[in-house]
């Protein structure tokens, strides 16, 4: 199934997002301090807490929820074990600083793919997902799925195929430049 990396505010919401959708499968939740994450996951039936290294090893699809400025160094450090994996980036720039971190001619998701050339990065985003930042769990909406690797994108789309979400194949990673900006306004 999938591993989710990091147990910060966004990581917790991402785990909830996936728990609602894959109720019969186990999610591995990788944390820098597994004991703390284990407390958070105490009443979660289908979540197993692990170290980052164990979580990466557990599944072929890895969802990352580390702030972008820390994510790229983290990805560099774990590049060997992330080789061949599908890396799902659901992060959004939350501030003007994040939006301009890499200038207007790229996106964090593209930078993640450049940092991990032997992995296959998939962007999974949209205003509906961005609303989760405020703890919103209302009606489902559009999720824009992007990748430079068609097979990785198909795998990511399949993960959500039983859900009520409106899944949109939004093309290549480059589209995240627009998707991030539109989502940030949502
Ligand atoms: N907060 C939201 O609701 C929200 C909404 C939309 C998007 N996002 C995006 O999600 C990302 C994470 O934001 P957040 O709010 O969850 O931040 P956060 O609460 O500060 O959590 C950051 C998480 O990343 C881990 N981390 C940070 N630096 C690390 C490093 N160098 N190596 C390994 N792990 C590291 C932290 O581990 P430790 O706890 O061990 O330090 C923590 O689990 C950002 O890109 C943000 O734009 C967040």
C-alpha cells in the first residue's frame, strides 16, 4: 500500500486522508520520533508507525509531508532507498516565501523530481486538498494528478479509484506551477 513520511500537522491530515480511502489496507506512517507518532496513531486501526527508513522500505508508494525547504535535503539523504519508488508530493506552498522559493519558472514538485532522478515523482494536489490545511473534511473535490512518468501516475490514480474524489490527469509535473498557485488561493 502506501507509506506517509512525517508526523507534523500536514502529515497527520494526510494520514487521515488516506485512512478514509483505504480502510482495508495498512498505511505505514514514518516518523523521525516513532514513539510520538505511536501516541498519535493510538486509535487508528489501519496505521502502523515506523522509522523513516522502515517506512520507505515497506511500500513502493511513498507520500511525503515534510516542508519543502527540508524535503529536498531529506530526499537527497534517502535517495538510494527511494530509488525506483513512486514519490507522491501533496504539499502546497503556504506562504509567499514558499511560492517564490524557487522562482516562477519551476515548482517544488519539479525540484523534488530533479533531486530524485531515479525515483518517479507524482504531484497530487488541488484546492480541495489544500482546504484540509484548515481541518476541512467536507465534500470531496478535484485532485490534479501529475507526473513525468505515465506508469507512476497510473499507480497513483489507481490508489484513489474507489473513492468519491474527482481525479484529473493534469499532465506533467510542470503543471504544478499553475496548480500550486491556484490551490494557494483556495
Ligand atoms: N500544515 C498544514 O496544514 C499544511 C497544509 C498544506 C500543506 N502543507 C505542507 O506540508 C508540509 C509540511 O508542513 P507541516 O505544517 O506539517 O509542518 P510541521 O508541522 O512543522 O511538520 C514538519 C514535519 O516534517 C518533519 N521534518 C522537518 N524537517 C525534517 C528533516 N530535516 N528531516 C526529517 N524530517 C523533517 C518534522 O519532523 P520532526 O517533528 O521530527 O521535526 C515534522 O514531522 C509543508 O510543505 C507545507 O507547505 C502543510
